[in-house]
C-alpha cells in the first residue's frame, strides 16, 4: 500500500492514546526501508524486506551525527572500501531503537568531502547488520517517549559486505532525500494523532469538571482554545493527505510534505499544551496522561527536521527567495 495508508495507520496508533511511544515503536519498520523498496536491487528487496514485514527483524535509521546536525553534507562517519566489503568507522547520535535493532540503514561518507563537487555528494547508503562486536550503543536519558530508546552509536571497524550497499556509491544523499518526504508525512500524521488524543481527553475533562457550579467547558475561555485546536488539526490533516496523495501519485511533494510536518507538529503541540491547561493542576499529574502527551509533542517539532529549516525550504523553493543557510 502507499504512504496514504501508512499515514492513516500511524495517525490511528498515535490517536489511540499510544502517542509517540506507540507510533515511534513501529515507525521505522513502516517507512524506514523505503529507500530499499525504491532503489534496492531485486536481490536486496527479496533479502531485506520480508523479514521486516514479518516482524522477524527490527531496523534503525542512522543519519544524524554529533558534529553535523542538520547539515548532512558534513557527515564524518566513513566507509572505506576494502575488496568486496567496506569498513565503517564513526559515530551517530539520536538513533531511535538501536538498543533492539538487528539491522541499520546508515548514511556514511565514501568519498572525502574535499574530492566532491558538493558536500552532499560522496555519501553512500547501506542496510546492514548492527553487529554489536563493532558497534557500541549507549542510551540517551531524555525528556519523554521512554518506551522507545534513543542512542549514541559508536562504530569501530564494522565490516559491511558490498552487497549491502543500496544503489550506487556516492548517491546515498539522493536516496535518503527520497525517503524524507514520506517520513515527514508520517511524522505529521503521528503528531496530529497525538493532538487528537490530547483533545479528546481535554474535551472529556471539560465536560465533567464542575467549578463555580458549572462544567468548566461551558466557559468560552475553555471552549474556544479547544475548538481552535480541532480546526488546526483538521487543516493539518488535509495538508498531510494532500502530501501523501502527491507522493503516491509520483508527483513532487516536497512543499506539501514539509508544510504538513510543520503544521501537524505545531497543531499537535498546541493541542497537547491546551489539554494540560484545560486540566488545570491535574494536567500536571501523570494520572491524566496529558503531561506525557505534551512532552512527546516536542519530538515532531524537533525531528527529523526543525521548523526553522522547513520555513527556509518553503521560502527558497516555493517563494523563490535567496537561500539563507
Ligand atoms: C527523540 C528523537 C529521535 C530521533 N531519532 C533519530 C533517528 O532515529 N535517526 C536519526 O538519524 N536521527 C534521529 N533524531 C535526530 C534528529 O533528526 C535531529 O535532532 C534533528 O535533525 C536536528 O538536528 P540537531 O539536533 O543536530 O540540530 P542542529 O542542527 O544542531 O540545530 C539546532 C537548532 O538550530 C537551528 N538552526 C541551525 N541552522 C539554522 C539555520 N541556518 N537557520 C535557522 N535555524 C537554524 C535548527 O533549526 C535547530 O533549531 C532524533 C531526534 C530526537 C529528538
């Protein structure tokens, strides 16, 4: 099925109340191998995709590095070719599910940055075994979504067979870019689902909680922010559906996918924050779940790309303004 169906599924998981704890647990295994599905050879698809689909293997997605941040062209992790294999050395950060993953989709440099036309050339993509004899995975203590681990990953002499390279050497960034739009669409859908879970709890609480002799939800100061959240989540959902439809039709979807991720994340965050405020002091108690939703709602704002860089992208690519970074 397409990204439209995947988005619907991820939104439903998050909206069930599972939020990002639930969605992130399956996210990578839904969209992550898209570059293999699109650019892998017939042999690779046969070897790599069925174990993921069957739930026999779990994968993680290793792009971000401590010294590169959002500037992917600055990736320093190296893969050196040696006969019929490569040897990888370097470090990644923020890698979700690396504690439990059997495999990793990893973007690394194969040609030194000084020898390429532009910094994003000379990167290659591999889907390979996360062999813990050569890979140390160290958990990061973080704000929320504790059900799904986030990690620093240190790679020291990991040997990777050449047949685990996806597509051509040096074109990995292009392949990852192709997977970024579906990921933005799924993250948008998850953020909207999370916002809906928060809104559902907030509305229920506003109907039940009686102060000054009436339900707090009878006050417009409580009603209006909730109504606003509903409209913003609906609008973000339409943008997400548009982006997913464009992707599934093979149309360019960069502006819609980025806009969906931005709008979905902001609408989700606002709904979670409003839900905490609607609960008053009880919003701060774990018993009512909305404090967890608020912590989780930061994730789609921060990752996989920041709101600032989405605004830069829209300004440059849609409005024709000069590149600012
Ligand atoms: C919970 C979680 C899970 C994650 N999972 C994964 C994963 O599984 N795999 C993976 O590879 N990565 C993962 N990430 C990493 C995530 O994709 C990055 O954190 C994100 O891309 C931002 O990179 P950075 O943190 O290095 O920010 P930086 O690049 O250091 O940026 C910091 C801030 O500066 C701003 N900034 C930088 N340059 C500019 C500019 N020119 N103009 C305006 N603003 C600018 C950014 O917008 C941002 O707000 C995860 C992150 C989190 C928090």
